């Protein structure tokens, strides 16, 4: 589960609200989920949410999960947006675990060197069942 980042001081109110919603969610949220949660705080337009999300993702405070078209707060205090980010997505409970793996990263680094491919970012999304769900089955 995502734990709180040391709070950056220069977030706008909307960015703070969106990050707060992501931090308190047990599973990834779509932009519309976020909008739903923040209506009471005065957010009305999807564009407000998208703008805030863009900035949060750009700064590595949140990540977009392409396969779910949803967002999670970054679970790592040391922003690793330049390196490899891996997400284990449980299809049972929807929980997402973020982790980094130095070995995979090294391998990919070697591959990139060999092929001359310039890597901008690498996101792995691993789908399956988490240990809790397997136990419950
Ligand atoms: Zn992260
Ligand atoms: Zn699960």
C-alpha cells in the first residue's frame, strides 16, 4: 500500500487533493473515480483532475497504470521515475504493489546498450493474484 510521501510544499490545492485521494485509496483510481471522491471539495471538471494528475505523474508522485487506465500514488519515497517501475496488480482484490528490481533493470540496461535503444521509461505491469487472495481461495 502507498505510504505518505514527505509532502512537497509547492503542490497546488487540486494536486494535493488528488494525491490525497490516491494515497487513501486501497486500489488504483481512474480520473472519474477521483473526481467522484473530490466533488465535495469543489472539484467539478474532469480537466481539473487530469491537469493535477499530469503534474503528479510528471513529478513521480503518482503513476499511471496503462492496462487499467488508472492511477496510483507512488509507493516509493525515492523517486525512481527514471528507472524501472514494476507493478503487481491483483485481479482478485485490485491491490497494486509497486516495486523496483535492480536485476531486471540491469538486464534491460545491458540490452539497451547492445541495441542502442534509448530508454525513456520502463513500466512493468504484472497481472495475477496476490498472496492474500490465493489464501482466501
Ligand atoms: Zn513510484
Ligand atoms: Zn488480491
